[in-house]
C-alpha cells in the first residue's frame, strides 16, 4: 500500500472519533446513559421497597394470625367451658332428677345467679331469674335438642343446654356470659395486644365489640369496608382457622386485619391492629435494606461513571495514537521526500561538476578551461545553495542531528583559513587569524557543524566588508568535567547592521539592506541555519554592530577535551601544510584491472569512466542490477561499484544475489556502494550488508582512486611517482572537496 | 461505548426481572362481579307445580341479583345417575350443587368426598359435613296450621290425607296436621291412605276418591308430589288443602289453602354466604319464622270456620315465631293412648327426625 493510500485509511478511521462534533455527541450519549442509569436505580429501589414491604407485612400478618388464633382459643375455652359445664350439669340432672335443686344451687354458687338458670320449655324459670325478657329465641336450639352458644347484643353470650328426658327436652339450662367477661378473658391473656377486637358470628354480623376501642376503630370494625376485608380472609381461613392480612384502610390507615375461629363455637374473634403497634421493627428492617440498597446503587453508579470515563480515556488514547501514527507517517514521508530530493538534485549537479572536471583535465585551451572554471565555480555555488536549502529543510523537520566525533581543532581551523583567506585576498581585505596557542586541540564534538557555523560567519564577514579587515579569533576557556568552552569570533569593518534590523538577521531568506546588498550572493539562509545549528549544539550566536563601522559575530561552544596538549602555532602548521599539500594526480595506473560500475543514471557512469580514464582501468558499465548480474556472470572483474538506489533491484539486493551465485566468477569480489545520501553510520551499514566500503556521490575522484588502490589486487597497480607540487589552488580545491564530502557524510 | 451500554441495559433488566412482581392488595369486594354457576338436581319436572317447582321458582327469584347461572337437571333418578349428573354439573363449572330430594343422600355423600372444593346443599337430608349443608323446612309447622284450617272448616269432621310413604317425615306431617286440626276441633279425625309413590297420579287419585267416597271425608289433604288429590277433590265436589305449592288458583272451587315452601330467602342468604366465603356445613331446619315454609291465606272455601281458623293460625304462628312454643311441645298422646311427650316437655329434633313413627290421637291409617 502506498503512502497516500495509507493516509486515506487512517483518516477514515480517525474521522469517527475525532472532530468536535462527534466529541459533543459522545458526551451527550454519556449524559443520557447516566440519566437512564439513575432513573433505573431509583425505580428499582422503589420496586424493591414495595416488594420487601409486602413480604415483611405478610410475615407480620402470619405472626398476628397466630396470636389471634391463640387468643381465640382462650375465648373458646372460656365459652365452651361454660357450655360443657352446662352439658355436664344436664347429664347429672337427667340422671338424678330428684336432686335437681341441689345440683342447681351448687352450680349457682360458682356462677352468678343472674347469669345462670334453668327454665322449662315455655320459659318458666325453674331455677334462677329466667331469660332476660323471657326471650326463648336465645335458647332456640336448646329447645330443639342441641346445646348452643348465641350472642345477643345487650345480653352477651348465652350458653344453653337442654336437659332431656329420653329424647324430649324437659328443661333448658343456660348461662349468660356478659361482654365484659369476654373482654377480661382476652386482656388477661399473656399474648401481645391485638389492637381492637370484636367477636362476631359466622354470618358476619358483629357480636360484640370490646370496650376501650376508640370510636373510629369501632366504626371501622362494623363498617362494610371491614366486612369486605373479613370476607377476603374467610376464604383463606379454611386451612389455618385464623387469617391475618395487611390492608391500607381508608378510614384508619395501615392496619393488620385478622380473624380467628373461636373453636367449637360459631364465632370469630376479629379485629385489627395498627401497623405501627405491631410492626415497628419491620420498619427498621425495611430501612436497613433500603439503606444498603441505596449505597449499592450509589456504588454502582459511581463505578459506571468511572468505567465510562476510563472508556473515554481509552478512546482518547486511541485517538492520540492514531494522530501519532499519522504524524509519524507524515514525518516519514517528509524524510523520504528530503532523501529523494537530496538524491534527485545532487545527481545532475554531480554530473555537471564531474564532466566539467573532465573538461578541465583534458583540455589545455585557456578559453575553454576558463569557461570550464566558471562553470565549476557556478556549479559549486549551486551545490552550496542546494546544501543550505536541504540543511534548512532537515532542520525544520527535525531531521538534522548533531554527530559528535573525535577531531583535531587545528585541522578545522586550517581548513577554515584555507577556504576563507583566498576570498579575503580576492577582495583585498586583510585577514587576521588569532588562535590561542595554549588551548587543547584534540576534541570531541560535531566538527562538521562547528566548521559550518564558523565558515558561515566568516564568509558573511567577507561578503559584507568592502575594505578593511576581517579578524578571526579562536579562544578557549577551560570548563569542568572535561569540557572546554571554545569561542569563535569574527570581527569585520563592514557595513554593519542597523539596530532595528538586528531581529531580521536570523530570519531565513531575509537579506538586510536589500538594495545595497543586492549584488551579494547567497540564499540568505546561512545565518538562519547557523543559529539553528548552534541551538542544536546548545549555544547561540552573539552579535554586536555599529552601523557603518563594522560588526562582530561569534559563538562560544562547549566541546569535550580529549587531550590537554596545546594546539601550538597554527599559522606555522598552516604554512607547512600549504607547502606540503599532497597533490592527487592519478597516483597509479592499472591497465590490467577491470571494474564494473552499476548505476541507473548513465550520466554517473559517464563521469566515473571519465574520472578513471587516466588510470587506464578498464571500466564496464551496467544500467541496472539485472544487467550488472548478467555481465558479472560472463566477465571477470576486480571490483564492482554498485549504486545503492536503483529502481527495481537496488544495489543491496544485487550484492546479495551476487554473493549467492556459486557459479559466478565474481561471487566474492570486493563491492563498493555508491550513494548520494550518505548518513552517519553509512560505512557500518554498507559493510553489514556485504560491501567492502562506500563512496558518496558526487564521486570525489581522489576518494575513488584511493578506494580502488585499496581494493585492487596489488599486482595490478602500477604506482608512478610524481613530483609533489604545492598548489594553493589545488589545496583549496582539495579542502573544499573534502569539506563537501564531509558535509555529505554528515547527511 | 456501545458494548458498555448493552451490558448496563442487560444488568438493569435482570434486576427488574428479579424484583418484579408487586402484589397489589385490594380485597375482591364485589362477589357478584363474576357469574357463579349453580347446579340443581330435581327428581321431577320443574313445572310440576309442586315440590320441584318451588325450588325452581326460588332460584329464579334470586339468580339475577346474585349473578347466578342456575343449571336445573330435571327428573334425575336416584343412584348412579345422580352421581353422574353431579359430575357433569361440576364439570360444567358449577361451584354449588343443590340436591333437592332425600333420595340423593348417597350421591351427595360420594360427591362431597370427591370434590372438597365444591359446596353441596342437600334438601331434606340430615347429614352435614365440611362442604355439605343439610337443610329442610319445618313443614310440620305449616302442616299444623293447615290442620287448624282443616279442623275449623270440616263439616263431616273427617279429613282425608293422601300420603306417599310412611316415612317419619310423612308421619310427622300427619301428626302435626292432626294436632292442628284437633286444636280447634277436638273431635276431628284424620284418615290416612298411602299410595306407595310420590308421583303416581293414578294411585293418588284413587286414594283420594276412596277417602271421599268410602270414608266420607269432606276435605282432602295430601303429602305427595302430584296434584291428583286436589284434582280428585275438585272433581268430586269436596275441598282440598294443597301441598308444596300455591295451587289455589287452579282449584278455585275446592281449595281452602296450600302449604307452601319458599326457599328463596334461604337460598339467597346461603348462596351469598358461599360467595362471601362464609360457608360452613350445618344442619338447617328452617322454621316458619324463616319464611321457608308457610301456609297461604285461606280462601272462602274455608266456609264458616274461616275466621276462627285465621285467628287460631295467627296465634299459633306468633307462638312459634317467638320460640316459646312449637308443635310438639307436650303433652302429646298417640293414637294408642300412650303419652309420648309429657306436659312441659318438648320433642327434640332428633326425636322428630328419627322417632316419629307413631300417630297422634285422631289419626286412622288405612292399611
């Protein structure tokens, strides 16, 4: 997938989550969820509360029913006992009719005379006072032969029992249990209070409502509403003989209504108790449960919120990751852009300079060489400009790195002087070099960039000075922990800088005094690059200037000091160097040697061929990896130069393939990589891929010849001793080439 | 996000399902809201103008008010068919079964056990249980009043009595009738002829004829389920006293009064209790005061004795309703001059139901 396609895909993925609109939507959704959650919790809480109340009430009701039952049993005992006593008495009377009065009176002693008696079938009292109002309906059943318990309002409970003669009723014994006696019985019982009670018979008509009940209660018990409740419970009574249920009554509020059969009678004990009286503890249980539930609900909601937030954060992180990937992709594409630009631009420049070099070497015609020299100068300038632009680009994208190495400061200074002095001389400027002789010169740092910055301020000084002098000073101050602070300063008598223009100095592409400085070459990037480089190296430029009189530019940089040995007299060293500068002519010939050069650009091939013409080495060329391999199969070569970046099969793949071809005569021959964008660590990289070494393009002929000398079989090399001629021009050229190469190496 | 929302929704739904089920407490107050099915077994036709029609009429009177669907099963024989009929009725959804004849006793006993959730009423039965009530009317009380009417109206002093079988119930009726007659007419004689059938028309007709022609009875009373004796009396120009149903209109030329049974108020109260869930098994023997049994007003066929009869009837009614007196309060002597119930005694229900197999003074039975 190409870069653009990749980009599209990531864009699509991001569009779902990114953007303010969808962010807002997300937040809204979250709010709705919380709202819904809380509502759900509340509703659940209510339902739980009701359900629980229900269950607790049912429990309480069951308890109450049991109590009612036992109370009913107590009443039963009392009333049934009365009847049983009468039955017993009746039996006695039947057995001993002659002892009638005796038996009756002894019974009467136990029971109040008013309440106990014996009557004939027509109501005539035989013993006692007789029935109130002589109401025989009270003993109706007894008259027909069965004992009975009848309740009559105003009278009470009437127990009646016939005294038989054979199968006929002779007398009726009765006992009246008044209302207050019934109430007494219940109130005396040990059971917990049952609220307000009454006794009623099976037809549902109220028998007796106990005293002490507030009016509302009494009214309620006798109301149709209560009647309804009793009916309800009657149905459940079948099994338990007592029933109790919780009701919310209209008149008396929350109550437990109960009914209990009074065993062996036709009556019920019925009544109601207020919920508060009976079930106070239940409320506490309910409260406890709701409290716990509430807490759980809160915890639940909080967890939910937390989870959602985590989720949101995760989403955000994913977003950020996507952004990061996107940025990386962009960054990478920028890098490859820069790399390809670098390669694309330098290749034709390489060709121009290379061929120009060939012209300079092969032709003596002064006019021609004059033109060629101009081309060379222009070409070099162009190259410099290109390098500046690429450097700047790199720095802007953060691709430029500081590569510290061990270096000799004296070499650096000498190289600077070598490059600069001719220019100053050309403008009839006095170039003064002051170097502190005591400072150490074996240092560790990025010498390339340091030199670049120093060169920049030096060339600027010369550019903007018409007359007078340029003073270059290098001084030193010892620092701690192995560091030393080195100050590079350039002072000129140039046009100076207006105070208001000071800020514009560092702006890229800005030239000050455009009109005045119109003729001055350069892109205007130099200072901008220098300041950035200095910033990368942890320092900055200092400037002072008086407009019209001159300026001073400089910087102080910390470098690691590897050796305390003082630099000594650099000037002397310089002079010596100039005089003994080795000149590289073709130092050797190798007519029996045969090399293959593989490069997809035929211009490059042409250049190499041209550079090696004098060496008489037989140079074969191939335009692609496949072509190269084909040739390698057939011919015997001593060295193979392989361009790294080629379309299709690149140089590395070609090398690997070569190394695998066991039938190939050149399988293990030394291979040199050619590359237009050499970076730090390039040598190690190519060696690790299987090359012996590499050369950077544009190919430096000296470097090329040296490389060939290193790797050609010794017997094929014929060295021709040449007189060593000092040539300042050449020395300068050499220095510049070296510089260029170093800069290329630095990437 | 979606996943989270789904999880939460499922969780909450689960909580809901777990706790759901709020019971709303509201007593079901309107017992007549739902229609209740009631099944009735009749041993004859519901249009017999007699025993069965009395029952049918009673149900008809109350069914609307209590929202009942009364299913009448007519002419149901005793025995297995009765059981089957009850099963069918229960199958149809009847919640209460009325068995309106003494002969269904066994069927009731069986079904009562088989269906503890169904309520049974056995008319003229004596056994009651957890889900069965036996009920009857104290017809002897109304017969006593009828006897007063007869005693006061007879001119020959001979009153004919056509009866089906010599059950205690029938004898009790005869005795009550006779006591009533002799309370206003101490010389009145009651002559009994048995037909050996409840509804054999011909037999009843012949019996009545015999009593009129042979014995010189000028009033015919009966204890059968047919109208034959009344018809005979009417045909032969004498007077009659009806049984079970008010047929005075039918026999305007001969009928003095009729013993009636009006079950409607009892049925109403009982069925209402059932619907209210108040049912409990008992033995109800309903006296005059309940209105279940009664005597119609006397027609002019009572003749000169009408006023006397009415006064006596009224007094007797009062006494009976006050509970101070009932028909078989002593002294009662049988037709062999044995004092069966002493003065100051009252016959117990047990006695009346089981031991009433003798005839009071003044009763002559044709063998």
